[in-house]
């Protein structure tokens, strides 16, 4: 009985130290992990709203997917459709400055700021660029 206890005790110590060692390694892994991790398109992290968006200026993509896509995604009310070169070519021909102005001030059924009231002019311009770049 005494011997068995001894074996169990040893086994317990070995198992215990293994667990402790693992925990330590996790700690180390966490401490030496890179500060910024890369988030690639298609990754789970890319689907979540970018945490940086709240702090810095919104990207053209963020503004587009948050606001412009409502109409420009499907071409609602004659909005030039995202990804459709034929819709955008005549618009692009007017010059980027005109498109920026129309995005900021509105144009016919296109509402001022594309309904993103909190967007800055630069963010709206980035959204225009994003749509144009993906509709050629
Ligand atoms: C409520 C629907 C709606 C939303 C939301 C919307 N648009 Fe539009 N947009 C339109 C319509 C409709 C037109 C076409 C107007 C026309 O040609 O008469 C248009 C046209 C445009 C044009 C072309 C203007 C031109 O001079 O030909 C740009 C650029 C544009 N939108 C940018 C944006 C941006 C950037 C956003 C998001 C911030 C946005 N739109 C959101 C409806 C919308």
C-alpha cells in the first residue's frame, strides 16, 4: 500500500509538473507573440468589423460596405452598380473630381454623402475610389 501510494505520488508529481510546464509555455507564447497579427481576406478575423476603423479614418471599403452598397450593390434607383464596368465607364469619364463632388453633395437620387452622415470628405472620396477601382 505504501509503495502504491509512492508510485501514485510520483506519477502525480510528474503529471503536475508537465501541466505546469505547459502553462508556462503558453505564457511564453503569449508574451513573444507578434504585436500585430495579419488578417487576410477570407480569414475569420476579416469578417469581423475592423477594430481600427473606430479609431482612424474609415477605409473606402468600410464606407462602401457600410453605406454605398445599399444602393450601389444592386443598382437601386439607377445607381451605377458596383463591379459593373459598363455602369461606371461613363461616370468615370466625367472625371474623379466630379464624382467626388457628387458623392459629397449628392446628385439627383444619389443622396449627399451617400447617407453616411458621419463620413468625412476623404472617407467618401476613398469610397468612390474603391467603387471605381472595382468596377473597371
Ligand atoms: C440611397 C441610395 C444610394 C446610396 C446609399 C449611395 N448612392 Fe451613390 N448613387 C445613387 C444613385 C441613384 C446614383 C445615380 C444618380 C444619377 O446618375 O442620377 C448614384 C451615383 C453615384 C455616383 C456617380 C455620380 C456621377 O456624377 O455620375 C457616385 C460617385 C456615387 N453615387 C458615390 C456613392 C458613394 C461613395 C456612396 C456611399 C458613401 C453612395 N454613392 C451611396 C444612389 C445611392
